[in-house]
């Protein structure tokens, strides 16, 4: 019987928060407020959210090659069917959330949850950073994971089951740097422009009128107050009538103008593009993958695709130690050799026709070279 079909019970989850209410009131506000800022930033600027999802989708798949053939099939089944969190399955689901947390906050924490008897892996768990305290150990090369509970922090009992990855940490620091770092200032300007555009269009759509009455003769000036009230009442009635076109009738020199009709709305295309260019440059995703139809040449698009490929390979390099620990843990508890090799799928952002043409040209060149050598 396959291992995932056996009846198993999970061990306790070490990184799950117990009661963080009291802790949140007493905890330093720095890291928590920074995470809330990045979450708000991602919700407010859709292009940031889209860029992170593109990176996660383009990271690609992989396969694990084991030293023992007997372990290969069982490990492949485990990676494909392992339970992840509450309702997901497969190592790909775990890595997607792990990478999202890594890029979003700069640090990611996961946990390998074994069965009660310790003979198998029950599930993989993506831990929330809000329920954990990550601090330095006795030396600068050691990291201690502590769980927040009732206003205190308790070290996790089995640190070998905890996965921790930091994204480009500064020298001497244990926390990583978020990919969104540096974007709050630029995004605030962008959101200010969008808010102003919405306000201006709200005013244009809901037109305000200025009704001016100019008394002519002395008799008009005597009854100017009464006539102004009548004009205001008649104008209000005409504006409230939603059944169709309503006429406005007034006596005297009455002038009606639209408030703000003479003013021009500022052109926002150039400043919005400048802010978006800063955001796209920081995220490292080509504009055409985000739906931004900026004028660009075909050669430039190919170069941008090559740059994104190098970025994705760097993300793979950062994710590989955590993935390798999961595979080594499973192989070790099942009695197999922990030696393995992770082989990532080739990243291809080019047109398949161009790739086939390039392979054909290389093959023809090799054929000509062999013929020349034989001659």
C-alpha cells in the first residue's frame, strides 16, 4: 500500500500560533508594521500583486533524482501527494506559498510535520511570521526559532523540522530584505495621482452649476431677493426631476455656467508611467508580462526575457536549500540514502518557433563543420 493511503496521525505543529493577542500589544512595532505596510501596498497597487504572481508561476517545476532507484518512485509520489497546510497537496503548492512569503516579507518559514510515531511525513506547513520570533543564537551563524505564546516566546522543540530562508539579508543580519522594499514612497505618489484623477472625474461626471442673476432696473433691484429665491427654487426642481428633460424658466438676466468647465485636467500619463517604471524596475518583471503596452522593439523584449530568466534562476537557487531539506528528511526517516539531486525544468520565455529555428541552425552548422573536418 502506498504511504499516503495509510492511516496516520500528525504530530503537533510547532510553528502554529497559540495566543498572540497579548503578544501583539507588547511586541515591538517595527517588523509587524513593516509586514502590514507591504500587505497594504500589494492590495492597493495591482501591478505589484500581478508581478509577484507572475514570478511564482514562472518559477517552473523540478524533479528529484535519488541515488537509490527504490526510493525514486516513492519520493516522487510523496512530492506529488504530500498534504500542504489545510486543503492543498503537492510540494508545488508549498513552494508557491513559501516563495510568496519570501518575496513579500524577505523571510519565509515552513515546517515538516511528521506522524506521531515519526516514521513518515504527514504534511508540510507554511508558518506565519506573526506567530514566531526569529532571533540570533549563541553565535552569529546560529538562528533560533521561538514560538509566541501568551506574551512570551518558547523555543520550538524540534528545530531540525523548521525551514527558514532569508532573501538577500544585509551583512550581519538574520532577516531578509523584501522585494517590495523601496516601493512605498513611489507607490504613495502613484496612488495620490490615481486618487486625484478619481476626484476630478467624479466632479466632471457630477456637474456643478453656477446660476447668476443680474438685476437690471431699479424695480428689479427691489425684488432681487425674491426673484433669486424663485430662480433657486425653479433650478432645484429642474435638477431633481429625473423623469426626463426638464425646462428651466426664469425672468431677467440669468446666466448658467458649469463650475470648473474652463479648467483642464492635468495630463497624468507621463507621471504615472514614470512611477510604474520605477516599480517594474524594482520587481524585475518585463512590462509586457504585466499588460503594460509600452513601445519596445522585439530585440528589447527578448533581452528582457533573458533578464527575467536569470532572476528566476536566482530565486530557484534561494529556494533549493529548503526543498533539499524536505527531500533529505523524507529519505532519512525511510531508511534511504539522503543523497539526491534537484533538477529544475528549463525556463523558456521565447517563442517555440524561434527556439526550433535556433536548434536547426546549430545542427546545420555542426554538420558543415564535420564535413569540413572529413575533407
